């Protein structure tokens, strides 16, 4: 089933908190995962940042909103307890608890001073993202737009510019020693691409053979990859990187996965992602830090 959003989880979290004096956040998460019959894949699915499971994050935010409304309290680190107000709400037997419901509590209204971002799920019911998911969704959209802009610029560039771009990226990723060393090694232009050998590390302990195709709409197929692998065998090389601004066919990908030679395929999307990650062709506009309470600092309160 679809992982429930954090507002849907508010009432179940409150009900579970009433079953005994206190619960850990992990206990609540595990119980609700069973209640919603989530699969292992759904339980383990991570936020786009990869920092935390989505379901655990949503249970945590449901707990946070209930706490801000005075329906839950934190007894110690990562533990929760229902308050008198929370028990009174359960006696009313509400159908659901969401952000609109919480507006009856002055404590929540003070807490709620933020722009809300909404999404339209498959069932057509409007639901809200948790604050972290909202930030990550915005970040993902900005990154996707940046990827498209990068690819548009790459496809309009000259073969020599593409050569320099690949050299710059590989050096930023730690290959090739210095930039001048990498430029000498990867400097053979042909067929709207580049071919060459570059050091795998700064000590030159191993070499990696590289081929790049600045193709536009045409995908790179299996025949091109087979030629590349043949060139690797001719040089007695075991490692290769094939880059394209386009994409690879399924047959090309399947072929690479079936051979002993280690060949990494980097398509346009991954190329742009690597450029963003290693600051090639992009610049940082601003940074936002997300911080949480240091529970160890407040151990006297939370223990």
C-alpha cells in the first residue's frame, strides 16, 4: 500500500501512545508499520537525501505536531507520552486528526508559522508533506531543472568543450592526478567524442580507459559498447568508463552487466548529476542547514 502521510498518522500515533505510560518512537513506528501492513520495501524506503526512512520520518513529524499542540509530551530521548489533553481528545473519538484539527489549540497556532506545500497523491486526496519532505521535494525540483539546463548546454557545446568538461569532472572526482596530466592523457578528439587513458588515482597505480560520445537524441547501443570493450582487451585493460550526453539502450546495459570487464556507463542524467555533485559548470547560490535538538545536551531534562 501507499505509505501514509504524516497527517494520516497523527491519530494512530496518539491512540498508540495511550496504550501505556510511554513509548519509544521506534516502538510507535514498528507498531504502525504492522497496522498499515507495510512491506519491508516500504518500511525501508528512504527520503531523497537517503538520510532516513520515509515512514520513520513521517511518524516522527506526526509526533512533533501532536507535541506542539499539547497532546503529547516527550518524557526522555525519543520517547513519547500522551497528555491529559490528548486523552480528552481521544474520548471525543475523532475520525481523524490533521493540521486543520490542531488549529483549535493555541500552542499549535504559535508553532504553525510556515509556508505549507501540498501534493496531489494518486487517490486524488490533497495531503501535505512533512516539513523535511517539503524541503526535499523543492530541492529535487530545483535539481531536476538544473539537470535539464546542464544537458541543454552540453548538447549545444563543441566537441572540444565536451572534452574539457569530461577532463574537469574526472579530476574533480579524484582521477587523473593533476588537471594538466589528465588533459594530456585524454586529448584525442574524434567522432564527436574523446578517447584516452587516465590514472585511476593520483599515484597512477592503475589506468582507466575512457570513451565519450556527445550524442544528442541517438542512444548508445550495444555495438558501440562492444567496440569499446574490444579496445579495452586490446590494451589489456580491465576498467573503462563510457560517457554520453544521450542515453544507453537496454541491450547495452544488459551487455555490460554480463561481461567480466568492469565498464561503467554514464548517461546524460548521471553525467549532469555528477557535475552538480562535484561543482562542475555550476555554482552554489545559497545553503540551508537543517538542525535538530541535541538531546544529549538536554539529557537532564529528557532522562
